[in-house]
């Protein structure tokens, strides 16, 4: 649970490098993360955490997160949603190699991930 807490916290309190969350500098304001778990433990869990069996790889490009994706879709039926919701699109910059990224010709950053958000 602490690992997920650090993940959620890092999504809210964004820093340029992941290792910065464990620095003792007063300007980062991340003492909560260093108290929750050590940096070595966090990176070990992140390194070895798998949600799917790697011996049964199919042709789906997102097979490593497919199980979590279906679980989140099943859980959302229990959510309390109001009738005043908005769905928007979001582009996330990405410079690495991945088959799911999109090429946008006229944009300042050409390669991005495309997300639908609620």
C-alpha cells in the first residue's frame, strides 16, 4: 500500500526526477515519501512488479497493463458519478520508443501519447 501511496503522491506532486522524492532538501517538500519507504525498496518493487505472465505474450501491445485496465473498468461501475461530467482529450509528451505513441505533424512536440480523461 505504501508503494501505491508513493505512486499517487508522485502523480500529484510532480518533480523532474524520480529520485528527487527521497532527497532531504527543504524546497522539495517530500519528507512524506522518504518516511513511507526507502528509495531502494521503492525501485526494487517497481523493477520486479508484474501484472501479467511474460511467458504467454500475445499480440496486444498493451498486454503488460491489460489486466489492470480491465480491473479498473470493472471497479468503475461502483463509482458515484454525477450527471455533469466532462470527457476531454490530453496529449502527453514522450520521447522514447513505444508502439502506442502518436505522430502529430503540425505540433511543437511531434511524438505524444493520446489519452481520454474524465
